[in-house]
């Protein structure tokens, strides 16, 4: 049995313009979703401290995530010069960090090894994979009941 995707919602021109104006561009896409290049970051009190990043072009793609510094005190991820250039950032830039949350076999985990980093001043994002690999790809958030 296959599940059908829900029908696309027709957005008014005003909503489309607002989304486009607030879109975060991922020039390289996100690994596995390379054709999705523009996303919006959605927040709400009901989801806090979680956030949702959703593609507004290309195939449907959405990710739930959290600032990794909320999961591990002292979380540090050193960006390479290549990452900084791709984000149009420097060492003094204020950046947003987003660890993607996934579910497998009823267990929720956060990818702390390859966070998404967003430069909110330039509205550019990139998933980074630091060389030092200090953190796990699957940092367990919940265990099976």
C-alpha cells in the first residue's frame, strides 16, 4: 500500500512573495536533496525549541531540527575557510546552527556531526561536515518506550 502525497496548497501571490523574500538559499542544496535550493525556517511557540526548515522549490523536503548547543553544553564546530566563504561569513559573523532530527525504529536522534549553518545576514545556508568529527551523527534524544 502506498501513501499519496497531500495535494499542493495554492498560495496567494502575497504569501509566495513573502516566502521568496525570506528564503534561505542553499547554493549546494542539502546532501540527498541537492535540487532543493531555497528553504524557509519556521518557528513556533508550540514547537520550541525545535524549528522546521522547509523547501519552497523542488521536491517536497522538510526537516525538524534544534540548535545543537541546546543539546550539548560546550558544543563547538569549527568551520573551514571554504564553509565561511560559501556562507559569505567571517569568524565574527553571527550564525544560526541547526542539527537535523531523525527517527529510526522509534528512536529520535540529532545529527550533531553535520549541522546546517545559516548566515541570517546573507540568507545563505550550508550543511557542513567538520574535519574533526567530534560529535555523533546520531545523538540519541529519546529511547524506545
